[in-house]
């Protein structure tokens, strides 16, 4: 993989750390509620053809949460400013889980700087009724049940007892930030489903077949709301298909991105 650089983008007093790697058309990657990762499993395979831009949401990775932030809408407008600051052109916007919701919120406001949209096991809408559990309650599930819902391959479950105090503290702070952005209303914007028709760029929805957080049926409901969207389900994968099946995920991304 080509070398990566870490930069800090300052946006009206909010500092956003960002990792850049690769070369080619830009791909803006928005991480999910688990927080940023040291490397994206598929980055090596695509960095020869694309430049990846991977910012860290405020509150994740040990970064502070601005005092005026109280929900995902604040992230949406922050990233609209970031996108303008970077002067992105014909970029591919990719979002994972909560980051998929964020990407969808950005796309319904303005797709002018993007050529394509990829949502991976995304949350953001509520297809069912008030009493339907469309999205598993990740804050209420036991650790064991959460692991089963998240991972198809249980050998990939993080080994928390072997983690350092610093690593555990980082996970705890990421959970606090995740809760701030997604708790009320839980993991969705009631108005988003009525705005998704505004997305006017090719859209790919990638889903783990065994996702117990948001099932492929949830992905199908999202597909119905985005004109022309494609739903691509990856077998033997849970909520993180890019980690459990990186080769298959990369192949489907490249087919879509290069088409």
C-alpha cells in the first residue's frame, strides 16, 4: 500500500484528524460507531487506484466533542464544511453503519461533489412501526449477545481481557460519542426516509448476510427509498463485511467504483 499521511483539518474551531493514503480519485470514508481503525482492511487493495480520506469524528479516537454538538446533524454540517474545505470533486462517499447514516444525510443535502455513494450495513431510517425493533439496541444487549449480532465469525470478536487500560478507555470513550450521536431518536432520523429520493448519484448498499444489528431486510427497505440503488449481500459476514470478507467486499466495491 502506498504511504499514508495524517493531517489535522481545522473547521471553525473544530479539529478533525484525517488519514490519507493512496492515489487517484478521492474516496471519503466515514467510520461507524466502533470508531476509527489503524488501517482499513480493503485499503491496500484499492490504494493503487484511489486516494482514501478517512477522518475521525469528533469524540472518537480520544478527540474532544465540541460543546455545541448534541446529535448527528452536527456531524453532517461539519462534514459538509470539510468537503468544501478539501474541494472534493467526483469523490466516492463511503459510510459504515453510523457512518452510512451520516453519508446519507450528506447526500440528501448535496451530491454535487460526489460521483457515487456506498452505504455499508447502514442505519439511519426506521422502516417499521413504533414498537418494531428495526435496529438491535447495541447499548442494551449483553456483551455476548452484541458479539453474536455483530460477527458471523466469532473468532474475530475483540479480546477485551487482553487489551490495555488505554485501549479499553478508548473503547469506552468511543461508546460515549456513539451514544451522543445516535441515542435520541435511536439510530435514525425520522425525516430521512422522506428525503432519500434526493440522492441522484449511483448508490451501492453492501450488507453482511448474517448482520444481526440491521438485517438485509433493513437494507432492502433502504434500497426501496433510494432511486436506482443496488443491494449487494455478502455471505458469511455480519455487521462488518469489509473485515470478515475483505476480498469479496473489495471486489464488489471496485466493480461498482470502476463501472
